[in-house]
């Protein structure tokens, strides 16, 4: 087993009227991997053919990713592992902001460390 002492898992969660999201950041001494989950909580999910999202830190530092034309599972869930970063870029003190756009609508909400 690898030494776990240099590993850090940071979860950021938040929600708004129609969406909730969780970003999990897994840090080791040398790199960082990220996983995002977005859940649709609203009505008329069958009418959402595609949605777009962007996530960044509130202070616009180096943590920033987005995707267009994403699709939900039949349960209304989207999950993705994000590209690996070479060095840890985020901490529990950061606040993330996610913007979700779908069917001409848009929602922005904060994801905070839990």
C-alpha cells in the first residue's frame, strides 16, 4: 500500500434551485485529480438535451474547467473525472463557483468545502 499521509481529499458541495453539484479534489504531493458530479433537481428533465457548465474559484485563480454539450443520465446525474493537474492548486479555504446553462436558462451557485 502507498503511504496515505500525503494524500488529501477535498469535497466542495453546493446547490441552487434546479441543480446541485459536488467537486472532489484528490491531492497527493505531486498531482491533483478532480471529479465532478452535477445533479438536476428541477422538473422537465426529459426536455434537457444538453447543458454546459463552468467551474472556477471565486478569486479566479488557476482552478478552472468547463464543458459544453454535456448530457445527463436518465437519473439526472452527470459525472466526469477531470484532467490531472501537475501540482495541487486548491485548498479548503477556496470557494468554487459553478455556472450551469441549459435550454436558455442559467444558474450560478457556490460550492464550499464540506
